[in-house]
């Protein structure tokens, strides 16, 4: 469930919504954007009535999200923000980055995997 707060919602109103989420036995993840704040409700919210949250002061609307991966879902982020995960030290995945991950399915020995890694890297693979 996604709770979209009014742009004028106070910190106390946001904290009250968080308390309501906890009272339902669910977890919260607050996303503060430049224009508004969103409270992502994590857990099995199908057992709870979202109207309790809709009636709370400072709430603009409540949306049920029937998708997995709510922390990465676009509904939980400001319009200009995307999820980016970095593999290792220098391979970002997400946003405008399109990584290429390649390699052999199996290898016979160490030199074969090193040769395959170099060939994949030379062909443009990122990981």
C-alpha cells in the first residue's frame, strides 16, 4: 500500500500515519521527495482496511500496490528518481544504465574462464 501525503502534511501527521502502520503490524518506508512525502506500507496489507489511513490527517490518497518489490516500485519514488543498484564497485544497474552481463555457461579450466572474461569485456560486457 502507498500512502501519499498532502504537500502541506506536517511531520506530526506523517508520524501519525507511521504509527497507524505499525499498529497494523506492518512496516513503513518513508520516501521524502521535493514536493511530497510517500509512506510505503510493507507487509501483507490485504488483511487490513486502508480507509483507516485514508482518514488520517495530512493524507492525500492511499493506493493498494499489488506488485512485489515495493521498495523499487516507481509508485514509492518521486517522479524523477529511479532505483539504481551497483554491482561491485563500478557497475550500476537501473536508471539509464543498461548493463550487459555475459560469460560462458561452463568452463573446463581457469585459463578458459579468464579468456572468456576478456572476450566478454572486449565485446562490451559490464559484469
